[in-house]
């Protein structure tokens, strides 16, 4: 009985493209910073939905995609996308950004651990060691972003911390659970994006004030977000988590904050501190350690 799922190096490579695209999230978001978060979520996922709709319409796969995507997969994907981003925005509004970011970025480590616990996925000691090294690097980098000595009590921000941890749990659980839908075409991401956009739009109307106008540069940033970190990235991630090496992708995800810092250093006036450079080295080494010595499981 060959229910063993073979790991595809190509799928792992495609999944890693998502990590590269997600690393540009901070750069694009700085340009769209004045847009209320739920509105930004609704529009960017709306752009992604439109992109996928046109692509699969032209390929003649739209009806087939709807027919071949189980409704439970659509519900899981749509709710996973929406609640991850909702918790992410809530966490950053109700807790200090450094701590919120560190807790939310537990998701790659959780993916490595959760994926290794699933049958036949293969969690090796190199993945574990690489994950720990990279996690230490992430902590160093996030801590180096602020020099603030003003510490506010845990009680004040506990809801933000809880939301940040929910982020990590939602995205890692979604990524591992999505493995069950290997036979579902990756075009199903279209339906996930559609549900996310609709839920975010309704939430925006209920909870936020719509700005009267947006600058051309802001619209350009929104369009860039919808195409890259929100659009194509989720398609690539879907391919990677379904057919690639999930443990390895979890560890490689730690390169996202390092790359994000590099993009900000290259394309903005941001100054890279010594701590951030050391952190980037930790993260890169951790990912490299895991990727050069993968588990030889069959």
C-alpha cells in the first residue's frame, strides 16, 4: 500500500518562494501604514482573489477548482487566513511590538515540531537544532529593534500576548493540517482568499472607519501586497506544505525576519544595528544547518 507521500524537492523550492515574498511584507506595509488593518486585509486579499480568478478563468480551471475543492478545505483555509491576520493585527495593537512579534514568530518552530510528529514526515535532530538556533537569532533581532527599558506589566498586555500566540498556533496548525488535502488543487487558494476578503470587509465595516481617500503610492503598495506577500506567496506555500518537506520549510521560515531586515536596510534609511547583524547570522546558520543535513527518512 503506497500511501506514503513522497517529498518533492521542487515543491519545497516553490514553498521557499513564499518565505522570500513574505519577507517583503514589512517593506510594503510601511508604504500602506495609514490604512486601517482590516481594510488593508480586505483590499489586499481582494487583489489576490481577482488575480487568481483571472488566471484560473483563462486556464479554464475555475469550475474544476470549485468542484475538486472540498468545502471543509475552503472553510479551513478561509478561516485560517482570516483569523491568523486578525490575531496578528490585534496583537500588535495590544502588546509591545517586540514581544508580540517574538511570540507570533513561534509558528516556524511549531511547524517543525508539529510536522515531525505527523506520520512519515521526518523530524530529524538537525531540524530541531537548526530551529533552536534560528529561534535564538529571531529573539536577538526582535529584541535589538527597541532599546526601550520601559517595561509594562504582563497583566496590561495579556490579551495581545494571547493573540500573538494564537497567531503562531493558527498558522502552524493550518500548515500542518493542510497536508491532509494533498489531492486538492493549489488553485483552491482562490477560495481561501475570497472568504478572507469578505470576512475582513464585513469586519472593517463593523469595526473601523473608512478613510476618505488614499494616495497613489498607498494604492501601489496595496497592489504590491496583494500580488506578492498575499497573492502568489500563499499559492507557493500551499504547494510547499502539501508536497514539500514541511519540517525544512518550517526552519527556512526563520530567514523571513532576517531578509525583511535586509530589505529595510537596503531600500530605506533604516540603520542595521550590530545586534541585528548578529541575529541575521544566527538565523541564516540555523536554516543552513537544517537544510544541509536533512533527515534521510523514506
